[in-house]
């Protein structure tokens, strides 16, 4: 029998496997989180607001600053300024609710860790906000920091006072600031330019809306002092202050009533109900005997600026 021959079958060599590289994750660069919210309360102040916003836009570390304008029912072009400044946000309120409520609305909207309460009358320098922020970030006992406001003649604007007492009443005692000092602690600073930690404002359940237009800045400074924390002036951090008033002469009575109402609330909270009531009654009698019938009736009614006022501002 023939010998069977084995056929050699040459195996096909397969190409070596090449591993495909793992897909690389797509890196999306996120915008830096805002650290400071510049919160501007504005009413019929378009020219000043435009200057204020221009100055803020030139700030160092601008990318870390959120600019938020709370417009309180303006009749001028203020509510449309976000068409000129694309990197700002304007909250348009339908009427004038008063500074306290408006700042609370802005605070609840703000994304920054710090709030910089500001009025349109203030123009910061590029270094103003970073200098204030440095004070808060280096000392946990500092709850608020303020620049030194200078007018067009380089004179100090009135913005710092002693905390009022029932004895002082509506008469505030101004405090002069040593411009060469590194920092100066103060009892009371106005909201003209006021950088504060947002968590502190939230911790006191926001600004007390029993205040209308005025005295909420006094209240916040009182709360900071009561917590054994500090409000500092940083004299080397300056800003330009150009005084202006958008309000009509006919609104003086409602603003006066609001100031008296705010003082009565403040004295009641911190010195007792009887003290606050006594202050209110004294102011009512003063209005009566000085022949101010409009103010007398407003005080009797407990009027304040909260959106319900009929006076044309």
C-alpha cells in the first residue's frame, strides 16, 4: 500500500494586535468662580452708575468679581445698562422697595463668597477690591472691610461713625480716619462701600426688613460688634465718592419718617421696647410742635420706605 503522505499546511500568520489608545477626556475649562459680588443698589442714577460700572470693570482680578445691580424701579436708562456692560447682571424691581429689601434680594442671588455693598456714587480703583479682600482672607476676626472714600477735592467723605445710642438719637457722631494707618477699626460704616462675608449676613438671617431705607447698615455693624468681630477701614484702599441725590424734594418727609422708624426699631431691639417707644413718641411730639404735619401723620401711621409709600421719590 502506498504510504500516505502528510500535507504540510502552513498556518497563516495573523497580524499582531495593536491596542487602540484610550480616549482622552475632553478638558472643558470652566470660568473661575466669583469670589466677590459687587452688589449695587441703584435708583435713577444712570450717569453715576455708568461711571461706577466702568471702574469695577477695570478692577484687578476682574474675573473673580461678579457685578450685580439691583435697580429699584428706575425711570431713567439705568435698567438698560446691561446692553453696554455685557458682563453684569441687573435685577429689575418693579418699584422702590427700599435699600434693605433690595440688598436682601441681591444677596440671595449673589454667587460670591463676599458681598461688596456699593452705591453708584462710588468709583473704585483697580486695587480697591483686592486690598479689602486681602484683609478678610488673612484675618478671620474681620467680618467687614471698607475703603476710604475721597471726594473730588481728595477730602474724606463721611462714612464712619460711632454706633448710635438712645442718648444720641438721630445725631450720628462721625469718626475721622488716620489716612496713614494700615487699618483702623470702626464701630459703624455705611453701605456706601462695604465688603462683608456673605456667610455672616446669612447667619443673622439676612438684613432685618423691619428697616426700610436706613439703619440696616447700623444693624449689621452692631451685629458684627456683638459677635466680637471687627469692621475695618483700609485707608490705603481708596475710592472716589461723588455725592449725588436722585430723589425729589417732595420725598424728604417719607425719608425723614423712615429714618425715625429705623431708629425706633434699632433702639427697641437693643435697648428695650420702652426705649424705642419713648423715642418714637418724642419724635412725634417734635413734629407736632415744629409744625410738620406731613411728618407727624407719617410717624403716627408708622410709615417707612418698603414699596407701599405713595410719595414720588
